[in-house]
């Protein structure tokens, strides 16, 4: 039988389709080994996806979005999509947006990058600050001779059916406790 | 033909199953009339659901979660669920947690309330601050002779399959633009 999710040394068993409540340590018991740059095997051109949150002084908060990126990339790989997923922070923590975009384009050969503002409401961060930082990063990369198509999606929390589904799952989980 | 969603005076057409990108003004073009206390028709006992975010100095950010609550309640009503949904803020903006819980229990006759921390990561707000504020509110209500079962769910962003689904939808939407 497989080890219980979240048990020591078994974090590679992290399964995005399991409820986070199934993990002893929560969803952040997920993938290890996120400190170094992740591998970008193969030589084909890719779509890059960059999840961008604010950045926190709490390492656990910063790790969360990197875990989400890793799990999301893993879920895409099953579909054999030529997509590579990374996370970056607006400020406070590394990697910032410029560093992550440069890595996606040069190291991971992304020719198109979709930046996803990982914020719940379409507030100032997702509608003004992140677009400005992306624009500045794009200009800086252009100065380095590095170019790719970089677009920005709506804020995560504007995907209303998915948010309602999340509330549903969490309410049901709390009611059966 | 129905008016385009998001057009002036037609916000009651807000449809949670439509992509937020279908609305000219985004999902916050949603339901009007959220300023006063919403109606709680009927006399049956209910499950209350309280969405709790941080609270912002920006009215648009505060309105967002109330719109989500209204849309979510509307989606439940179609299932004839005896559930009533409200939103509250940790601080800065009204209603706070105490006011919202009191309203759910006394005005809306909720005998059980599930509080959903509307935060993306299981950080300090959702794991420490919100539970503490709920506990304080429960004690205050007990002092007023108002009691109900109040439980707290995991943070919104820990519903991993739904968050991955949201990323998928947003990335696809950005790539076809």
C-alpha cells in the first residue's frame, strides 16, 4: 500500500486530485526540492505560465505558490502539453518577476508566457501593479536582447465557477467534521 | 435577446456560470443592492456560510467578496438548500465578523455556521487571526445569549483541484486573446 500522503519522505506522492485535507500537513506538505532551478528537459519551444503573488516575509507563504506551480505543471504533463510553470513574487521574496521571466524564456525556451496574477480580487495588485512590473521586466529583457510574447490573465479569483466550487468543497468538508 | 452582461442597469443578469471575462466590467459588475441587510425569507432553520476576507480601504475590493457571497447563495438556492451566505471582513471595513455572525444567527436563523477564510494560502490570517476573531465573536454572542454551532473551514486556496481549474481557465482565456 502507498504511504499516507504527507508522511515524512513521501512528499513526491503529492496528488493534486486529493483534497488538501487528506494531507497531514496540508497542501504545503507537497513537493520538495523547489529551492534550486527546476529542470527544463527537451528542446522544444514551450508556453510558459508564471503565477505571481505578492510575496511574504513568511517562507511558508512564499513556498505555497511554488508548490501550486509544481503541482499544476505535473497535472499538465499528463496531458503531454508543452507548458512549463513557474511562480514569482511581486516583492519581498525571490524570485521576482524579472528573474522568473528571464528563466522561463532563456532556460526553459518559452516563446509565449502567460502571467497569472494569483490574487483573489481584481484589486490594485492584479490590475495595476503586476501589469506594470511585467511591463518593466519586458523592457529590461528587451534591453538584454531577450524577447517573447508575454500576456497577462485575469486575477485568479475572477474564475467564479471555480471559486464557488472551492467554497462548496470546503463547506462540505467542514460540515462533516 | 437579453442585454449584454455588465451593461448598465442589467447587473441582475449576473450569471455565475459565465466566464468573468464575459462581463464588460468584470465579475464585480455583479449584483447590486448589497448595501442593506439582505432578506432572509421563510422561517426554517438554516446553515449559515460566512466568507471572511481581510478587508480593504478600497470599496471595490470589499464589494468583491459580497458579490461572491450573493452569487454563491443564488447557486445554492437552485438546489433548494437551506443555506444562507454572507461575507465579513477581518478589519478595516464593515461588517466585521461579530456583526455578520450575529445577523446570520438571529436574523437569518442559522443554527450552524461555517466560516470560510477567503485567503489563498494557509497563512497567518486564515490559520490564526480568523479563528481567534471567530472565537472572540462567539464568546461575545454567548454573553448576549446568542448561540450556534460555528465551525471554520480550510482556507479557500487550499482547494487545490479548484485552484488548478481556475488557472487552466484563465491561461486558456489569455492565450486566445
